[in-house]
C-alpha cells in the first residue's frame, strides 16, 4: 500500500491538497461539446451508410461527392471540436475550501 503525502492548504490551513481531474471548460461548454460529439458521430455513421447505398455509376458520382463534402467532412471536424471541448486537466484541490491550482 502506498503512503499518501498530505500537503496542507496554504489558504485555509485546515484542509489538505489532493490531485483531481476537472473539465477544462466549465458551465455550458462541456455539455455542448458532448452534444456536438454525439451529433457528429451520428451524422458521420449515417453518411457512411448513405455512401454505401449510393451507386458508383458516373451519373451518381456528383451525389456521392456532395455526401462526402457536406456531411462526412463536417462531421469529422465536429467530432474533433467536441473532443476538444470535453478535455480534462489535472489540478490540485483543497478538500476543505476548494482552492484549485493547476498541476503540471
């Protein structure tokens, strides 16, 4: 069993600092990131299904290109933005007063 080093809080003097993970962006940003990620994944999967249904004949080549350009590529970037908004960071937080400091 590892011994846990308890560092006293400088601000309140009562609590101890402990490692924790917090969302980088608070408030409404993180839920929006999760919603954007889910919607982008749904549209991305649907666009792949549409691409499998569209025949590769020369007359339907334009429709296939439109599906790739207007649905697949934006949903990929939507996934990236959603992942970016849902990132976490390591912080050191007091268990009594809640003082937070970035842990590098």
